[in-house]
């Protein structure tokens, strides 16, 4: 995104700050006025705090004659980090870890993030006011809600402190929260501190948010390519949510149903496409991400069945806390693993799907892709 702006509008850039994940700086030249920082994701770190501090300082000097271009994509919730007064980075890290391990959805996690941050939930726009702000946004959330993507730094916040506290109670985490976080949430519920900017806020009057990419667009592009390659193609959904294991089993059922109907499709190959973002409730001690866990659950369901090949991957090239994008499996995956002494169920129960696929050779490693529109799954089905 930064390269596109740098290439197409170099003459108008006076200064820029980019914050991205470790290892995601690509060997492409940007405008000399753009500073690039790497920081922690999905759990924020001190590098993110430092880079965000510099971004805030830059925003504060903007005036009514300034145009600010915000390039927003998934990952921004962790990378753009400025704890609310009274909170430490450690407090934010603890909250993030608690919710990730509890299996909270991205919208639930970002609801909390917005209410313990000084820059999310429309507050970046407050720092930029009265400048004109144009945000180009890549959606990595189901439903493309602008106030959920990267926790909506330039969008009016549709959630409240009370709703954030309800999420904490849903997962029974109130007692595990750091005391300063609990105090801020309660103070917000009681009206002792201001809510995040809402629709109609003066600070948001000069903001234009433009959605430029989404999972739906990626799925449609994949469908067009599959049709070109001769597949009878269907997009099942671009709003997959819930536990990765459950979703993998559901997709396997759809794949087997489609395989059974192959004769009705005049022998044409079938391609099923889906997308979204699932979650993993961590109960084990292994290493894995939602895509490798989903793929392992899928593989267990189609074990021994010929003619099905399945891909599940993160479009940004990283699956959770790993360097893999996901995995590719077939009906032979489970049998081959068992033949060399691996117990797939043991790996699944231990949330150790990354290790499983790195040992079977079916791990997909792409490196950073330069974009992020959630996850995509592709099933290819033939007679054999």
C-alpha cells in the first residue's frame, strides 16, 4: 500500500510513517520522506509503542491545510499501539493474550482494544483534526465493518465500554484482567471517562474512509481463475467464523457432497472457494495457526478419499504466530502421517498443527504477500 502511494503520488508526500510486522519490509524503494518501522503482532510490543508515538507527534502538527493519507489493513490493532493513560504495554499484552487464547472473535478482541487505547476507535482522527483525512482500507474482518478493521482508528466507534466489559464477562476473564484495565472499563461504563468518538463527532467530519480490498474480492478473483482453468466453481461463503476445527469438518462435508455429485456435473472438475477468519481456543502447548488447524481437521475427515485437494491459508502469508501461510492436504495426508508414526489427533488436540505439517511436508510457506484480506480456502475435486 505504501509503495503504491509512493509510486503514484511522490510529489505530494511531505512525511510518512509506516508500521508493519517483523520481516514484512519488502525490498522496494519508497519515497525518502517515508520512515518504516517493524513491530510485534498479534501481541503489541515496545517497538509498536515507539513508532505510534512518532506517528502521533506527526499528526499533531497537521492543520486545516494538511491532507493525511491513512493506509489501514489488518494487523493495525497490534501494530498501532498507544495505551490509555494509566495503562502499561504489559497490561495491553495481557488482555490481548487472554482474549486470543479464549477464542474471542476479532470483533470482540478489537472492541476491547478500542477502549484501552488512545489512538484506536476514531481517536487517530482526533489527533489529526482539523486536517482532511482519507483512509484507504483493506478489510481483514467478516462483514467489512470499518470500525473493526485495525480497530477503526479513523472510523466512528459503534461499540461502548459496557459492550467491551460484556465481552470480558462472556469469557469469564474479569478476575484475570490487570487491575488498571478493569478500572478503566468500569470508569467508562459509569461515565467517568469519555467514550470513543461516535457518528457525528466533529473530529470525524473531515474523514473519508474508502474500502479498497476485501475477502469477497479475493474470492471472486479466485473463482474467475478457477473457471478459466475449467472448474465448475462455487463460492460457499466469505464469512466463515467460529472454531477452526469445526469449520474444517464442515468444509470437508461440503467437499464430499460435491465429490458425490461429480457425475451430475458432466465430468467437469469442481472447485469450492470460501473465506473468512476462524478462531482457535488454545488448550494445548503446541505451535499452530487457525489455517493449519482447520486443514488438519479437514484432512482427518477426508482420510482415504481420492480426488480431493484442499488449501487453507492466510492471505498475508502468515498463519497466527507462525511463518507458514497454512497447509495443503489430500485424502492421503492422514494415512501417510500414520505410516511414519505420527498421530494426527494428538497433534490436533495439542494445537500443534504447524509442527504436524512441517513434518509431513505439507506446510505452505509463501513469505509476506503485501496484503491482508483474511483467510481463503480452496477445494479442488476430481474423479481421482
